[in-house]
């Protein structure tokens, strides 16, 4: 376990990383809105990006950096997504990287860029330039908290974490900051996640680990079923811990992989729980499927159902909405073999509603954290998706979120 201070250190907990978050005037609210993360020592870089075919300009630029295999910095802004902005948007994203490179002293091709906010609006480059220069001047080993706060939009708080393990006889640290609250159904919510580590690991293994872990963490959350144009999760590994470089799978890689997976799982769960207007954190656990893909499809079908989500907001144990979503998921299922539980209480079994203790079920529905357990009874595969309810506040937030 780590102290709150370690969590606050986030991306600056690993050796060699600095960060800053500043007010550049991009957000109308006047809050922090521009972040820079920097490592003087070159870092291996890996990334996973949105599968939305209408991807934002910074996604294209950052993909090129990941393909290059090496990075020194990340620059990210909130308040403007720089999406659907054409050639001008791409030029602005490249300029954002070049300005950061000039400010920190590296090549433009070694700077990842990310943006989040309103779609269809151009970046205010005069404000971006001043903000980047200010952030670069304020880079520090205590700057992660401000950097995290500078990338949020409708989040109620910035997600951060840090941990430390032993690899190759050395203490290896990991840190993370992330944002995500709405437009969340990654297939990689508007989700941005920046992970740092001082582990020495070969880039191909770093990319393999991140890609695999994303499939069972960030790709297992849904708040509203909308996939953003800007999603990305990137990892920088600068090797400052001094461990022997991980160049092949083995015990050291296994420790690295498990640690990264736990970090990503924690952040994914917190993003789902902080869904716009959420009052419930829903875990949809499906087992007894013929494959992981089938289990995930069923879980996502339930997680994305507005009727399921509104029922849980109203604390209504309407199991009919859940079994309905299971039935139209597009996955083979046998109603008579399927069992649905809310918490530990069976509500549907053998093709009909189950008898249950109404008082006990009311307690389950009144809780903040609720598990919807579904057993298809057809195989050995399972999958868990994290989601939340739909409240009046969700409609209010998105009804008022406009250009």
C-alpha cells in the first residue's frame, strides 16, 4: 500500500519524470487546462488508440511517435478536442509537439500530444504556445497532481495512481494520471491515460503488454456506449530504475505485466465509477460462456442498455431488462440454463423469475457498488465489464455540454 502522497506523485513517482499543469486559457472556466510530462532520459514508448474512424488530429501525430519507438514528453490539453478540424487541426497538433520539443529540448518526433474537449473547434495556438512554455518552465517532481487536473473535462476528480515493485533486484516504480467520465466505450472514454515507469524494458514487449492489458481493462468499461475520437493510453518507460532490460518473456516480464495490469484495472474501474452523473458503480460479471468474446458481448449488452442503467438509478430490481439485454446481445444463449443474480441474490433462473427476499434485494439495490452476475451455463469462459447507472444529472451534463 502507498500513502496518499505517492498517489499524488502519479506520473512523477518513477525516477526521472517531471510534470506540470497550468492555466492556458483554453477552458472557459479558467481552470487548469494544459499539461506536460517530461523525461530527460529517452523512454521506450507504447500506445493504444481509439478505433473510431473519425480520429482526432493528435491521435495521428501520437501514433507516429509510438511507431518511432522513443519519446521524451507528452503535451495534453483540455477544453478543445482538435477533432474534425481538417488539415489545420493536423498542423496545429504538429505545432503543439514542436512547441513542446523546443521548450523541453528534444525532437518534435519525440513528443506525444493529446487533446480533449469540444469537437470541431480549432486549438487557440497563441494560448497553446504560452501555456506550453509556462508548463515547461514549471516542470517538477511534484507536478503530477496539477498535470492530472489539467486534463479533466466533466470528471469529478482526476484519476491517479502509483506503485512500486522489485524487478531484477531493483525497485521499479509506476505512475499514472487519467481522465474519463463521458463519451466512454473505448475500443482501444473521452479517455486519456498517461503511464510512466522507470523500468528498463524493450519497446516490443512494452507494446505487447499494453495492447493485451488494454483488452481486459480499458476495453471493458462503458459509461454511455459512445466511443470518443480522442481516446489514447500511452506508456513511457525510461529505464532509470537500473534493472537489467527486459528483452524476453520470463519472471521479470511477468512481474512487470501483472503490475501494469493492476494499475490499469484500478484506473479503468475508477473511470467507470466516475461516469457523468453516476450514482451507482456496476460490475457486470458474465461466466459460463463459450468464449471470452461471447462473455464480453453479453456483459457489454447489459452495460450499454439505457433501460438497465435507469433501473439501477431508480433502485428498481427489474431483472427483465437485464435478461432482455442478454437475449439480444447476439450471442448463443439458452434461457433455461441462464442464471442472473443481483449481488448474491438470484433473480432469474430456469427461464423464469426466481423467488427472492425483497428486503435483502432492496439492500443490494440501495448500495453504491452492485454486481450483476450472469451465468450462461454453456462453457468455461468469463468476462467482467465495469459501468454505471444513468441519472437525471447525466442528461443535464450532456444537454448543457455544447460548443
